[in-house]
C-alpha cells in the first residue's frame, strides 16, 4: 500500500488535489461564487450519508482542512463575509468527493468538482474523467 492509501482507493488522486489546492493560484473570492450551485447541498448530504471507514474519513477530513488552512485566507480577503466558509466547505467537500470515487453519484461529484475543473485543477478533472469511463 502506498503512502496515500490512508485516503482510501483514490488516495493518490486525493493527494494530487490537496497539492493543487496548496499551490495553484486561484481567485478564491471568485471560486466562492462559482462553487455555489443548486447541486452542492444534495451532494453534501450524499457525502454525509455515505459509510466511510473511520480512518479514511478522518484522514480525508483532516487533510482537506489542513490544505484550506495552508491558504492563509481570512474574512478580509472576501467582500462577502460568508465566502471564507464557502471556500472551506468547497475544498473539504471536493476532497471527500474525490476520495469517494464511484461510491458517490456522478451528479454529486460534478457539483463539487466542476468549480475546480473550471480553475484548471487537473486532479479534479481526472476524478471526473475516471468516473465516466466505461470498464
């Protein structure tokens, strides 16, 4: 098992996404707006309803929050006072969507990952591509 196996079967893709969060130049205020779509709430409910191995959920949760924290964002970076929280939720939810792989319905993965794909995140695009390929 590789060092990213703590994130589950999609561990390498999760690790790639987290690295992109930390290093890619993103207009996070714009991302907060882009990440708001009607599919987000149902996707987050679906993630919450999933059965996760406790160690995987803990590792994915912690890594997503650490990646967000590494951005050093504050409320003063946003005109909308709720946008900081929106970015935090977006990063955390996308991390879980990638870790869930095909266990999460494609429409939920799209709702959470497409804002990152639009910003050039190769890992998010790969996660969606892998989920639409036929065996």
